């Protein structure tokens, strides 16, 4: 947490200044939608509507929303096991994401994939991924494909601190640095890989500091600041589009919930959790909107009601959707 505070000079007001009025309002609503969606999933698990597992990104919303705000619509992203927020921020339909979690035919993988195997190529969401570090070479390959086809689009890869210890991270960054690929590696350092603290498994304090070893800038940003994440991604995307190659960004953040449902979080203290909850990215932007005179209580209530209604509609859609029909290989991509 001290590391986050140290690079956290942004105030609530400066969040809004940097984003501008319209984007600040839009980012707020999207972050509230993601949080509402995730909290509802947690409840639906408890009620037995959703089976399997699911990893919630509560606390990390500013990374997903800030990153996608720094990209163009035609740009692509890869995601990991904690991917609902990434998908929603990239423009995924809450109804079809929810239906996939319910295992219904109307889901993004026709009910076969679930939380960790969803994709929508039309909006550039190249997929969540249950293999830790599995999305990193996929993003690298997609960036190479875009470059070879002369397409003016960049790929952003979301992954965690745990994934940055995988061989795929080092192999991919080396290749991307060597070939100047138009890719942005965005590490969401939420402090833990399951129960393992990042500080116990990394020889250096900042994962972002590994960038220069692979001939790319390494940037460390406050992952609770949607403006800081947006700015860093926008700059990296400009760099990539200009042919100057990849960037590694580390966003320091924290997951407010357990690793997945049923995690009692015995490996961290309640005090540590409370200290990080005080840095909540939604609360900070809300404060900024109020101070700037953009939002009053009515507007904030409307945003919350809109998000709830979106999630209600998604749940209803999922509940009323038909079960999958046909073979196991329909709706999924497998070789
Ligand atoms: C190759 C592989 N090894 C181990 C796992 C089990 N696993 C699932 S999530 C996870 C931790 C990932 O940590 P991090 O990358 O920091 O992401 P976070 O869960 O913190 O978002 C692990 C080890 C896996 N899914 N894939
Ligand atoms: Mg982690």
C-alpha cells in the first residue's frame, strides 16, 4: 500500500480535470456497473444459480475502465481469469456475459465456456483465460498479426502479478521488444497471486521495472486512478501506433474480495483490507465529480439505479435463456 500512496499525488479533483467532464461521468458509470455486476455474481453463487468458479475484480475497476478509455474501439484486448470487468469495459453485453456464467445457449461461448472462456472478436475482446499467463503470448501473436497485415490497431494484454512470474511473460516481452510489436502489457498488481504475496515471489519491488530489460518503457501507475491508467495506456498506444514498439505498465491495485468465492483471506489482515478499501477508485472519482459540481446526489443515485437495472436485466435474460443444445464443441474455439 505504501507503494500506491507514494505514486498517488492525484486528488479527486484532478481525476476529473484529467479525464474531462464527459469521460469522467462515463468512467464513473462504467465502474459502478462493473462493481454491481461483480457483487451480484457473488450473491448468485451463494444462491446456487452459478456453478464452477468465478473471480471478482471489485477494487480493480479503474484499471479495466481506464485502460479501455485509452484505446480506440478497433484495438484489441486479452484478459485473464478475472475478466468480467475487462469485458464490460471493452463494451461487452452484460446480458450475454451473465448468460455465459449461467451456462446458457445465449452466452458468449454458447454456454460451454463460462467465466474464463469468453470472447467477442467483433469488439476486440480476444478472450478471458484460465491459464495464468496464457493471455500474454496470445496478445503478442495478435500484435504480430496486426503488424504483418498492416492494421493500425494495438493489442492490450491484462494479466496479474502472479502471471508476471510465468515464463510466457518473459518470452513474450523479449519477442515483442525485439520485433517492436504494437502491444501494451498491463500488469494488474493486486498484491497477491491466490494467497501468495507479490513481495515474497518477486526479486524487485516494481514489476514495471522489468520493461527496460526487454527494450521497452516500464511504467508504474496508481491503479486506483482511472485517469492515471487512461493516460499511461493512451501514451503507450500512441507509441505502439507510431511504430515505436511495446510498453509494460504496472498498475498498483488491490482486490477487495477474496481470490475467488469461498476464500476466507487468512493470508492478509482486516486492517490491510480496510486501508486499501479507503483508496476505492469509485469513491475517489465520485468525490471528484461532486467537488467539480458535475454530480449531485440525484445524479449519483441515477447512476446506481441504472447499473442495478442493467444487472437485473442481465440476470433475467440469463434465467430465461434456453440451455445449450448440440455438441460440446459448439460455441468454443479449440484445436
Ligand atoms: C498455469 C497455471 N498455473 C496455476 C493456476 C492456478 N491459478 C489460478 S489464478 C492464480 C493466481 C493468479 O495470480 P495473478 O496473476 O496475480 O492474478 P489475480 O488472481 O491476482 O488477479 C493461479 C496460480 C492456473 N490457473 N494456471
Ligand atoms: Mg494478483
